[in-house]
């Protein structure tokens, strides 16, 4: 039988804060990002966070704008309904029907017209009042 011997695995030793390792062992160091790499990753995530916050503000502003547009449209529709109601209530036909039906008013058979009197007109002088108009009045 043949036995295959494998070489012993290398032992990795990490350095402590001072940078020292056991003296007789082979040491390997893990790759480090360094300060600039960590700062770049932190900056990238902060930029993503800022974009998310800006998007949140933008969406909430659009939501408020849509609500105001809806309220404005509802107000315009209500205004149109009220204008139609005013036009219906002001129609002469409706006023005539209400006067005749509810109030019992009737149209006169003929309409007498009074002539206007202009003071100082020589063709139609205004007659003086008969009698004393100041008798019988008390204060």
C-alpha cells in the first residue's frame, strides 16, 4: 500500500495591534481597504441615503400636490353646480309659477301706465293740492 502524504497546511497568523507575530511562523496579512476605501464606502452609502431621503420628500410633495389638485377640481365642480342652481332659481318662469301658486298672485287684466310729470313743463302743469295739506297732522 502506498500512502500519500499531504503537506501540512500553512498556519496563518494575524498580527496584533503592534504588528508583532510569533517569530518562527510564516505570517500572512489580510487585504485591508485602508482609510480611503472605508471613506469611499461610507460616502457611497451616505449618498444612497441622501437620495432616498430626497425621493421621500419628492413623493410626499407630489402627494400633497395631487390632493390640492383634487380639492380644486371638486371646488370647480361644486361651483358649476351652484351656478346652475342660481340660474334655475332666478328664471322668470319659476318666479311666476311661485308667485301664482304659492302666493296666490294673479296677472292683472290690463296695466295702467302713469305719465311722468316734469316740474315746470308748460304743456302739463302740476295742479296745486286742494285744501290745506298741513291740517290734521301732529308731531
